[in-house]
DNA sequence: CAAGGCATGTAAATCGTTACATGATTTA
DNA sequence: TAAATCATGTAACGATTTACATGCCTTG
């Protein structure tokens, strides 16, 4: 169901195809929402049937028709209603990395250390991507589309990701030290 | 598949029932892994069929037989193999709260502020639970079971949750200020 | 006396991933 | 010439949630 709202959110920016939506999911929401084309296409079909979207087919040579989706007033209403819902939960998410670590007592010190060091490396690389590429991408998008109000929230979420990653990095550094010194 | 490893991880501590496992998932891993009984029972059955577990049925009056599961050597090998896998990904998780906020530009200032304030309240409450109850629960468990080595990791993960929550709180406070001052 | 804990499950539905299928054009 | 981009999908499988079903015992 949530995928529906993600798609409505993007279609509220303007008409586009399923393929376009996939690219947007991959470049902007990927860290907190993503989906495969094989999930997006049927979902769009259902939303059209439900009256949340309309389609225009644009014939193309050598490729399938381009199906350009438009959000309807009903679709906009459904989106706004969802967006207005109170955020009254702290969401438990699923994180296999933490599950690993939770049972890591069963492993020997060296294996644990190499796992922690690998995570540390990956998160440092991710942080620099968020601080450089993602930040630039958001500024470009604001400039090109003129979505200043929306841009405030995009940037806020980017900073959230950066802060969370910094926290992870500091924690991993401490964890490595602790395992090195306190684990036999 | 990951649920299997969570169950193996707990059964590696000692024999127990599906009902027991559900309670453990609810009290210790709930923030990074959880499952319903309707998923746990069939999974245990499958794991027994696969030779990762053995069962002993203990008849009870007025209740269904208690089915006590034991991890086998093969189960232990499967668990250790999974635990040893390199943690070579930064996991994208799904977070409807961030998705909300990503599209919050479509909402008016007051609705956004009340949503952010609600999240702030919830996370402050969660942090105090992690710092008091969860911390106490972990120390009790270490004392009662004597799992000192495992306890190091439980405590590490608890601190991770606390740090991430602190980061969220600081970020929400900033976000509220920014929305108050910079959004019309 | 109602609610919750104990203890097991099944059935249906939804959500999500992976694999398969087509076929032209562009880029490395 | 192989791979990526464009552009659509279907099919099969696996993971997860929600609803339903039973029934005793304990606690408030």
C-alpha cells in the first residue's frame, strides 16, 4: 500500500511513466523506499483502475508504447489524506546487520572485527556520497524544477541520513575498539 | 530466510518452544527483527524437516502439547556459516515516516509541525525506555544466564539504538525550528 | 467476570523479489 | 561486440500480515 503513496507523491510533481518513477525511486528515495519495475507496473495499473490516475499511451518505434500517467483529483486527495495522518509510531525496521551482531558472541574475535571494519568502510563511503553527490543532486533539482518548498524537506532528509550515518560510524569505531580490547 | 537465522540464534542459547521464541523476539530483537507466531510455527516445522532442529512433545492438560525445539549440529553449522558471512552492504530499509516527510511540501505548516512534534515525543519516550528498561533487562539476563560474551554485543546494540535515537531527537528539534522559521 | 497469558496452529491475502521475455538504439 | 538505456510486462516464488480457531488457567 505504501508504494502507492510513493508513486502518488512523485506523480503529484507531474505526469510520467513507470520507468521514470523507477528512476526517481532509485535516485531520491532509495534509502527509505524502493521497488522493482515488476512491482511498479501492476501497481500503476491498479491505481488507474481505482481512479487515482489516468493514462495516455504514446506510440513509439521499436519500443513498447510509453504510458504516461497523470494523477487525478481523487489521487491527489488520497495522497494528501495519507500525508496528513499522524506519525504516531516509532517504526521497528528489519536490519540483518544488527541481527548478525546480536548473535556475534558465537563467532571468534577476528571474524567479528573484519565484519565491523567492512561495515565501517562502507558507511564512510556512503557518507561521502550523501554529502557530495546527493547534496548536489538536490540543489540541481531545486534549481531546475523550482520546487523550493519541497526542496526544504529533501535537504532535511538528506541531513538526517548523513547524521545517522555519522552516528553509525562513531559507534562502529567504538565497537571495534571494545571488541579489540575486551573480547578474548 | 532471515527469520530462520534469528530462530537458530536463540535456539543456540538453549531448547525452547515457538511461543518462547516469540517472546524473545518481542523483548530483545524487536527493533531490528520481529515476526508473528503464524510465521514462526511453520518456519520451525520446516527447519525440523530440514534437519536443523529436533522436537520433543511434552503433553499438557488443557493446552496443546508443548513442542520443545533443539538445535542440531547441522543447525549450528548453518547458523555459524550465516553469522560469518561478510557484511558487505549498507542496507536500504523502508521507513514510511521519512517517505511522509519527503512529500510533506504538499502539506501546510501546522500539520507538518504537529507530525514532527509527535515523532519527537515518541522518540524521547523510546530513548528513556532503551536507557532504563532495556539496559536493566540486558544486565539481568547476563546475570541470570551467565552469557557474558553475548552480553557485550547485546549492550553494544542497545547503545547503537540509543545513539541513533538521540540523533533523531536532535534532528527533529532542528527540523521543527527550521519549519517554524523558514516555511510559510 | 472479563482480559490476558499460555500454546498450538490454518487460511487468505498482500507485499516483494527474482527470473523470464521482447527488441531497438546508444555507448564503451 | 557486449553492455547499458529505453520501455513494457508476466510468472513463480517467498516473506509477511491479518484474520480465524480452540480452550484452559490466572489475574485484576
